[in-house]
C-alpha cells in the first residue's frame, strides 16, 4: 500500500506562483511513475504532468513552460512548481503514483484557486 498526501494549494492572483508537494509513505520502494492531475468543477480529471522514477517528464500542452514537475526520491516527495498561473488553472490537484506491478494510488487532492 502507498499513501499520498498533497499540500501547497491555496488562493493566488493571476500571474502568481504556487508549489505543490506530494509526500509518499508506505511501500514507497514499489513506486515507479508519478504524476499530477487536476479536476475543475464540471470537468473530467485531466493529466497535468508526469515523471518517471528516472526523472523523465511529460506535460499537458497548456502548462508547458509554466509548470515544472520534479521528485526527490530520497525524500519520497514529488513537487509541482506552478508559475504564471491563470484562472483556468483553478482546480483540485491530485497526486498519483503507479507501482512497478501496476497498482494505482491517489492522494486526497489540494485546491488551487487563481483569481483574475
């Protein structure tokens, strides 16, 4: 089992920055890929960015150049640095982990609100 806890969400003005963290515990040795997803009201959950254990990254087109995903395997923590935030970035942001055997785990989510 893997437990994921997100933090760092909040209210920020457009153009501002936030840094989300996702702390993993439990069977952390089994975690392979990790990622950030978000869900806005009335919309489906969507991928924001992913990162492999080796550090390879992938981003949704709308956040490229503004968001940076990273992970510190020694601290069992993944981050999402969000710069130049826009009102359309408003959503609940979720952390996801996939283990080497394909099990999927989600965090409880953290709210990000960007005011115009």
